[in-house]
C-alpha cells in the first residue's frame, strides 16, 4: 500500500469520526451543558437587544458551568437570525434573542418562519414606549400634543423607524387613545429619526427613553407603562394623565422547539439568577428599562395575546395585503415566450445563420432571457396606497437592468471573437450542472456533510478521474477542511439537513 492510500484511509477515518460527532453526539459529553451556549442576535453590535444579550452573557458567568457567546446575524428584520436557529439542532446550545418586533416581522414578511417554531423560555426586560419631542415645541404633557394636533392647519407629523414596526403600531394606538389624527413618516432607523427630531422636523418621535440619552434638546413627554421609571422619575405615565395605554418592547430568549427539557430548565434557571443579580438591576436603571422576568408559560401567553392585537393594527395600516399580484398568464408560458423571442432575435442578429451562433451568444441570450423574465415578475409587485415605503421592485430592477446591459454587450462583442459552434448535444457540462442542482436540493434535506463528498466523487468520475486514492482525499478531505474553516474558524455552521435537526 503506497502513501496515497494511507492518507486516503486516514481521511476516511477522520470523516466518519466527524459524522459521529455531528450526528450521534460522540465525544460531546452526555450531560448538559457540555459546551458553550450561543446567543443569536438579529441586529448589529450596539443595538438594545445586543447590549442586553451581552450583559446576560457577562453576568451568567457567575451562575453557569459554560460560557454564553453572543453571535450577530443581522438581516431581514430578524428573519435571518430566526432561520439560523431553526437550521440548527434542537440540542439546547443555540438560544435566540427575541424582541416584540418579531411578532410584526413574521406577519408582514409572510415568511415560512413562524413564531410557533420556537419555545419562548424567558422574558427579561420591558422597555416602555415613549413619546419624545423637541423642547422648542414646548410640549410638557399629552394635553399639549392633543391641542397642537387639533389647532394646527396641517396634519401633525409623527416619526420613527420602520413602517409596521412596533413604534409605528404604538403611534396608531396612541392616536386612537388620544382621539387625534396624525401622519406617520418612516425615517428607516432610530438614529435618523433622532437626527430629524434634533432639527425639529416633527412634532413627536415614538421610541424608547434610552434612545435620547445625552440629547439635551429632546424631552420625553410620557411613557406607556404602569409606573414611572427610576431613571426618569419626573416623566409621567399615560395612566397618570388619564389615558389607559400600556405598551412596551419586551426582550427575552427562545429555543427552537424540541429542545431537551434538561436544557430548558438549566438555561431558565441561569436567566432567573441573572435578573436577581445586583449588576442586572444596575443595567436596567442605566438603560431606562424595567426588569420583567417571565417564565415560559406566562411569556408565551403574552405573545399569543399580542399576536392578535398586532394582526388588528397591521390590517388597519394596510400592511397585511398581498404585495404581489397574480399574473393573468401562467409564469411558465411567460418564460417560454421570453426565451423564444430572445433567441429569435438572436437568430435574426446572426442573419438567420445557425453557423454564426457561439457559446458567448448562447450564454448572453440565456442571461437576457432570465433577466427579462424576472423583470416581468417585478411588474406584479404592488404597494398599498396607505403605505409610504420604497417599492420592493426597485433593487431587483437595478440588478436586472445591469444584467440586461451586460448580456447585450456580451452578445455584441461575440461577433469579433473566433467562432466556436455550439454542439448539438448537451454533453458532460450539462450533466454536471444537473448534478449540481440535485446536490443543492439534497443538501437542504440530507445535509452538507453527506451530500458534498457524493457530489465531488460523481463530478470527478464524469470528468474521467479514476484514481481512487486521489478521489477519496479530495472528496472527504474537502469536507473536513470546510468544517474546520467554516464551523470552527468563521463560526458559520454548515447545514446538517432537515432530516436530522
């Protein structure tokens, strides 16, 4: 047996050892917890939920046998983080930082992600919604806001981050409670909204008290909570001014459903110890929030109630309508028409000579066909008249127009290149492309670690490689390399497959 065979054998041993570690838990320990627990946060470092998660991880060191490690996975208002947790095994080592905004995010985006996929084990804080104004407005109470809204010649403007966000819904509830009419303008982010308030561009900003920390030109008019904040003892509540409105942004933690009871109990106990710690109380005062610990049953009940309420206000705002019209022509027929027209024009471009066709033209025409087909689909997007947001078709159209331009350039430049006639049969390349598509589909179900070596071996075989040792080292060695680079160095978990998680 030569050296190559020895190396191939060693690679196979490590590969099957990795499978045992990932899928059977071999070497991971039998008692929970046996390794650090990840806290997945949906926003970038420095956000309210990120700061809370890091404070929890810091204090938890006193009460946990293992470390809690915060990972930021931002995107799509939390859907990226939620999907990441669902893609992981329900083994108790992946915890999701959750906020009240997730309720409306899931509804508005109509994602396949559902709140029912999660086990909400503990709420940690309650961050009361607040009405904030520039001091130049001379608002000192809710009565001043009502008077200004009633006497002004123009509609009062309220601002905040997001359309359909918790702050937007809070504004709608406040208008209803105070009996006033106002207009909501989405400033996309909290910092942009605060900057607008410092320029006195709006009557009211809806947010949280901590948003204006250090901004002496702004003042909190009222908070929507049962009692005053220790950090802001002079700021009255809605109830103190005669209005029954209690609205806050809760933040807590959830597991993917199916997590072992041992893990749920352990993490819940650690979180309860955290909220009883003096350092946690100082954090709550510092960030102007209420410590509001709720266990699974109470927390879940709260979410169910707020889901019903959120559905009502999102419908009222016209945000739960379908954003895509149904095409009067089946999309497959549209696609076939587009492809036929593009290749007919290409045929005419080549003066109806089949010999003039080359690979660049076929590739360019294919890209052009797909681009035009996708552009047609953007024409089906619709925005409700009541919603002041950028059209969802804008960004796709920018990319599509770019692709159209590049594909046309490719076709035109192909005339100056050496002729390379297209073969009549698809050949090996098309078979490999089909194999790649099957690989990508199977990976979601079976997982990266099973499908990748099969794909590599099959592709090498189609490309006429027949040296077993080299094929084994390349296929299984690549999987081992990927695991250590992505899972261990970059902390990007490769998919285990839906059948196994």
